[in-house]
C-alpha cells in the first residue's frame, strides 16, 4: 500500500527550496540573533541623534550623507537573506525602497531631517545590492552592469568633497570672516538658489576702492528667488550679534533694488522654519548689517538659534527684471 503523501509538508519544503537566496548568507549572519542585532543597529543609525561635533566637522559632514548608500545596501541584503522575503530579490528591493521612504518621513520625529537627496542615496545602495545578487548569485551580466553603474555614481558625487572640505577649513581659519572670495575655494562651498548666473570675478573698484574678487550674481524672471547660499561655515555665532556684508547692484541707475536674506538654524531645518531679513541695494558699494541676535523665525515661535546656524541665503524676491549684483566680505561682527 502506497503511503499517504503529506502535501502540506511537501509544499513547505518546495517553497523553501524555491526561495533559497542565490547569494548565500555569510556564516557570520547565519545565527538569527546576530542577523537581528545587525538589523537593529542599522535601524537605530537612521534615527539616532547625530552628535553636533560630527555634524559640524568639515570632513565628516560632507561624507555623512554617503552612509545612506551602505546602510540601505545592508538593509536590502538582510531582507533578502532572512524573513518572509527570503530569496525574493525584487520583492526585497521594493520593501527596501519603502523602508527608505518611511525613514525620511519619520526622521523629523526623532530630531533628524528627512531629505529627498537621502532617499536617492538609498536607491543607489539598493540598486548596488540588486546588481550584486544578479551578478554573483544568478550569473547575469546585466547585474554586473547595474552594480558598476550604481557604484560609479558614488565617486561622481564625491568629486566635490575635497574642495568642500578645503573651503570649510578655510572659513574656519578666517572666522568671523565667513568669506571674502579671495581664496579660490568659494566655488566649492557656495551654491545657486533657483537658477541664477554666478561667477567669481576680479573688479578694480571693490568696497575699499581697491582691486578685489567679488561674487557676481545675475538673476531674474521666471525664477522667483534667484540667489546664492552657503552651509559649510562655522556654525556657532553665539559670540557675535551682527552679520555684515558689502553689496552693490550693477547698472541700476538711481533705483534701490529690494533684496532678501534667509538664515536657517539647525533646530528649525527639519520643520522648514527660518528667519528672514530685507535690505536694499543700489549702484554703489555699501555695507548691510543685520542683527542676527534679535531675529525671530517667520512663524514668530522663537529667536534664531545663533549657536547652531545652518544656512545663509542671499536672494532677489520675485524680481520683475534681470538684476546683476555683487557681494563681498561676508562676516560676523560683535
């Protein structure tokens, strides 16, 4: 008599065999407790508060975002090696994408800031893992292509880092002078806001009437807030009351051009809260001074935290025509 077949047991064995990871789990992670420990550490790293010293460090700060690539690559592998998605590469990758999106949504609740660029870095890590499994696990060349393409995007992002680090150290050396545009490093640390034209140029008649290098910006419609911004400066301004800078507009005639200054501290970054000041510029060099110690956030909830500053942004508020202006000697005064 033929023995009865336990179809349920057979289906369970077949399901396990069908979803065996093509890329074997390392022996070190074979123990479930160690796998869970690594997963817990990775999740914690996404939500733990970053020490202020690390966040402000000229070298660590530019590199910090790149940790998203490695961490999300590990998350994808963990999902692929164990759990309900074990051996299911594409479902595991989709779950990792969902995890990356949820991390950015919930990070503000833990004192971190959710950012689209961090999510894009997550996708690079996930793509690299998918490519690795397809190549080494399934023997498919397209996996190698995907792995190489995603990994090459990392140095493509990091090529600016040496210049950013040098510019940040330069601003540390000259502080409370944030920048006078004379070092030749400013193009690494100053960025455009909207789509203005930005050039560092030598002029014969600087603010002191002598030749100097200035930052020249040209912006206008259809951009609403064309300007320039910087983040890599020393962040503790608590010993200073005033942000000062020299500015002029080229070919403005007798008109005074309205301009704006936006200042962000780190505590308000995750909530998109900031302080704002308005000033005028015309066709002669003049010094603008803003008392940052008394600036309120736009929602009037509190004073700007000058002990933990994050952003300086100069901009033209909805210019009706193209305006060319020059900026020099951005500095703090007591």
